[in-house]
C-alpha cells in the first residue's frame, strides 16, 4: 500500500463489525522520501498506528530519524527497519539506535537481513544484531523470515538454513 494512493472519503461508508475487527491494529510502511509528500499523517491514519519506516540502502540515517521523529510527534508508533547487511559495524548500529531512541523516542524495531547480497560490514543477519545486546530495553522487536524458503540463504535449494534461522528466532 502506498500512502500516496490512499484517499480518505469525505463521508465515511458504514463499517461492519467484521471490517472493523479486520482493520483493528493494522500497520503501514513508509519511506522517508514518500513520507515527505504527506502533509499530515493525521489526515490518513488513526492515532497510535504502527508505522514501519523502510530503510532503503543509501538513505541517510538523518532522514530516517527525522521521519521517525515526525511520526512520533504526530502521534504514531514508528518502527524503523534495521537491515543487517547495510549496517557497516557494531558502532554504526549503536549510533543509529542512539539517534532513534534519543531524537525520536523509538522503542520498537524491525530487524531484517536486508536486500543486498554482500554485507557492507559486520552483520549478515538479524540474529547477529540481536546478539549484540544493543536492542536491550526496546519494547518490541520484529524479525523477518522466509518460511517459504530463500535461494539467497539456501543456494542448494534446501530449506536447512532458513529453518535453522526460524527455530533460533522463535
């Protein structure tokens, strides 16, 4: 779903109990550059909505943190992505976490391996980032997985490594 294509109806359609139950607690994802095109998130989202902030390789951390701060200030729960293979070092991860916590009040994170094949530094998985202990004190951590398999993780076509990672995460 793209926020740019989302329109709020002037006269809300009647809601059924089933539809309300289905939508209760939904989340949405934005990128800093698309979030910049949204004048006011309150025109589109209920207060308290969890908003994932996608970290696309090359996006400056300053833009990521500014987006999280803006969302927090507008009454939303920002949950930024931490793509392991994009982060260069434990020190960079610590810096990112410090900025998010101190500048934007972030208490939740989505940890991902990341969409690049060659790690930029010390991490190649979300599990390695968790193992640093740097996320201690966060209220919520989400991790991604590939229960359907992933040729980047198991090039031999098996699901051995994917299932091992899934068991570890559980």
